[in-house]
C-alpha cells in the first residue's frame, strides 16, 4: 500500500526528548503496571518514558508493518508478543513512535485487550489525515502531523556510517 505525505521531517534527539516530556507530563505513572514497547519505533520512546516515570516492567511487541517509506503490508505482522499471563489484569501503557494508518496500534491494543489487559496507547506523533479508524486514535500523543517523520534512530539520519558525522537523506 502506497501512502502520500505532505513532506519529510527530520527530528533531532532534542525534538524527541521534548515530545517524550510532553507525553510524560500527561501520564500518571501510578496508573500503569507495565509498558509495552512496539518495535522498533516505540522502543526508544518507551525506554525514555520508563526512565522518566520509573516504570521498570517493560514488555515488547515485535510488529512489522512498514516495508519502506510510505509502503506497508496489508496487515501488521506479529513477530513476537508477550504471553497472556504477562498482560492479564495489567494496566498496560502501549508506546509507539507514530499512529499513521492506525493499523499497528489498533492490532496491538486489541491483542492486549484479548489477553485481559487494560491498554492505554501513547505515541509521539498522530497523523489524523492518514488514520483509517474514524472516531479512534491514540489515547495520548505529543504532536499531530501529516509529514513522513524521520526519527534520529532511523538509518536515514546517517548514524550507520560509524565514525562519520550524521547526514540527512
């Protein structure tokens, strides 16, 4: 599936800390038993939220959806997901980088619910124009956009050239 974006936006680590700070400011850590980081994009925001809130129980959901910029699979593919016993009765803060079409977020949230967990979904970026779930969206988000976001952990930022200063694609 091909999607159209208004622009491409490169973010710095300072941008990320500001976005995470915005989310953390709206969270009450006592409302959650654990964090579920959606790989790969949600891992760094989840770690930063964990450090800021002292929520130390971090689980991961390995999900593949994007194949490359603007191209996706028909449905998210779960490579790994926590067992139901780890989610049953837990208040789960699901953390990802972006709600684009919403397919990944909704799939993860539904799996948590099916396991008996109580999910809250937090993302750095929400793209309402790309959302395929009318009337639904993340519970918490730091910013709205319709741009293709290039996060600092994305190889397009140039960090894969070890020993070289980062470049922008």
